[in-house]
């Protein structure tokens, strides 16, 4: 694989999968409040 | 059905899995890899992420907000937003009906192909097998001349599964099914990708997929492709997320959930891109041709190219085939459940019918149309044309009308933003209104112009005009006309309660109380 392709593979993985991990962690840190 | 008695998701995770199950469908597996490859490879990431953040996730939040605020499926929810907006909801119901009748057929094909994989019974000429031996496609569009039991039987089974899941309800049916199917899909697809990465030539395919062509970023059509992919892949624009969000509890993190669902959908797409292009790299290397010559998408990728590749896989080809087609089936099934639920839920909200009778009558009717029309020698033609037209002049056009009507004509974005921020952990600030009020209508408007121009230049797929006019324009236009006609039927007193809701909502909004 070319260097450009390897870099984009890593960048894509970090942003997209990292974005998912960050979004999940964020949601877990904000648990649902109990209903009134 | 009163709002107090409305069904609810058991847990937030259950809702998220169902939302992800709806978004992750066939398009993630067979559309994204080729669109990305064809539009700049690695460089496509830039317009793709911009589209995700400026259109995909904002649209998801909009649908979550409408469903959550008005606690109803699209027709009743839009009616509560403004009584003249009701046809928008029925239009989305019509779109869901059309999509579900043909989408189920592709899931049924995947079931059969999972079986064919065991012995690679499609033979050497996989194209001739698909169109001839398996589908018995007629030479040209025309009246239905024959039924195909090989498709009809799995199609009936798929519909039975869908109706049982829907009949069991939101918590015991839809949520339970997604709790099983989504982790299963992730595991199956991960194994498939690992197997693909070990194929000879996998790195050639990955190189073709990720090598960036930075000149693509300045090409307008690449940006349109990115917005189109995000848009069609996320299952926004036809009311699914309104319906699913209507089953959320009052205090639900809408924006936070939309970020998870949006990134989960893209995460699966990226994984599919890696798996598909590693496999195509193997095919190209084996045939000693460039990857560009074997790269394709849609039905051709899944039911022609992949069987051909499976024929040549040296180790465990049957496993690879079963993993691929069962993944397709599971991804399609969870999306199909969500699409039919929109129709069922809308009729329930309109008539007050209980779930099981509604599923039997509405779901049963949808299944009957699907089973009567598509497992035939005309099925593929009907599927191809209705899919194209309902996507362009159903989903995309309805979404354009929704953002213009809700964002501009009714000026409801500030109110929906207040509603969302009152329950969300992620601040939306001006980004959300700007994305929905400006970016999304401009991009969707351009996509529509682009698409209509192409339609006027030549018949889609070179089909005869009578067929395009009936199965294409007729179906897409029929959804719009029916939506208006159904909206003209006066609501009974029971439904009149919802007028009061409308007033309450409007009052609350004017007083700035949000929730």
C-alpha cells in the first residue's frame, strides 16, 4: 500500500471509530435522569 | 392511542441499537465502498465527514426532536406541529410502504444466496445464474407472466419474521430483535473482514480504496455524492426516526443519541469498505486486472461479483459466503422492521387500533403486495425503477420539503432546538439551525436539480417510457397524491384531542417554556 493510502486508512479509522467511541463515552457520562 | 399509554423503549441502549439497526442497511455494505472509491478514495473522507456533521446528524436530531416532542408517528406528529403539515407525514408513510415491499425481496434473495454459498451452486457464470436460473427475469418490462417459488418462499418467511417482531411490540419485539441482531451483525461482519484481509491481493484493494485523490475535493459532484451517501445511508427523510423517537422517555438525550447513531452508521460503513475492497483486491489480483475493472456496487456487487469471488477463495469459501449473505440479511431485516413500523404506527395513531390487529391488517397488506408483485419475472424491473424514483422523488424530495417547511415556512427550528437542548447533553448552538436551514436545503435542492436534469435527458436505465411513467413517476407521485387525499379525511373526536395538544405545544412554545 502507498504511504498516502496507509495514512488515510489510519486517519479514517481514528476519526470515524474514534468518533463513535467518544460519542458512546460521552453518552455514558450522562446517564438518563429518572422520570418525574 | 393516547400519549400516556404510548409504548416505550425498555432502555436507552435498546433505542440506540434499534436506531443503528435501522440506519445500517444494505446501502452501508454495497453502496458506500464504491461511492467512496469512485469519489476520491481516501480524500472522500473530508466531504463525507463534513456531510455527516452538517446534514446527517442535524437531520437525525430534527427527526428525533419531532418524534420526541409530539410523541407520535409522522402524520400525527406533523399535524401537531401544524395541521397543514400533516400530508408530509402521510407522504413519508407512503414512501415507507413502497420501500418495504421491494426491500423485503432483496433480503429474501440474501437468504437464498446464503444457502447457495454452501456449495457455490451459482456455478461459474454468476450473472447468468442471478438473472436466469434464479430470478427468471423476463426479456423486457411487461405484464407479470410467472411466479418464482424460489423467491416467494423465503419472502413469505421474511415477512412472517417481520410481522412477528412488530406484533410483539416496541420493547419485546423491535428492541429485543435489535439486541440480538446488531451484535450478531457486528461479529459476523468482523469475522468476514478478517477473512477478507487474509486473502491474496487484499492490500491492492485497500490501496485503491484509501489512496487519496485530493483533486476530488474541488469537484462539486464529489460533494454531492458525499451528501447523498450520508443522506441515504442514515435512514433520514422518511419518518423512521420520528417513529422510533416517539417511543423515547421524556428525558432522553436526543443530540447525544444522534451522535452515537450517526457515528455507528459511519463506523459500519468504513468496516464494509475495508471488507469489500480487500475482497475486490483479491479478485483483481487473481484476474491480473486493475481494481477499477472489478469495482462495482449494488446488486451487481452482492449477487454477481461476490459469488464469483467466493468461487475462487482458497480457504473456507462457504464460510465467507454465509458470513456475507447472512450479514446482508441481518442488516436488511433490521432496517425492514423499522420501515414497516412507520406504516403500522401511523395507522395506529390515526385510528386508535391496537398493535396486533394493526400489524395483521397493515403489515399483512404490505406483505401481500410484496409477495404478489415481486417474486415474479417482472420483479427485478419493478424493484429497480421504483427504488430509483422513490429514493430521488420520495426520500430526498420529502426531506427537502420538510426542511423548507419546518425550517422556513413554519419557522419551527428555534422551538425544536430549545426542546432538544432541554433534554440533551450536547449543546447545538447555531450549528444545527444553520445546517438544517441553509446547508441541507441547498445541497438537497442541488441534488434534486441534478437528478431531474438527468431524468429529462434519458429514461432511467433505458427502460421504455410507459414503464418509467407507471412504476417510476406513478409510484413516487402516487405517494404524494395519496398523502394529500388521506390528510383531507377529517379526524374523529378522539384524534381531536391532538388538536388540543397542538394548542398546548404552541402555547408552551410561545411562552418559551420548551418542554
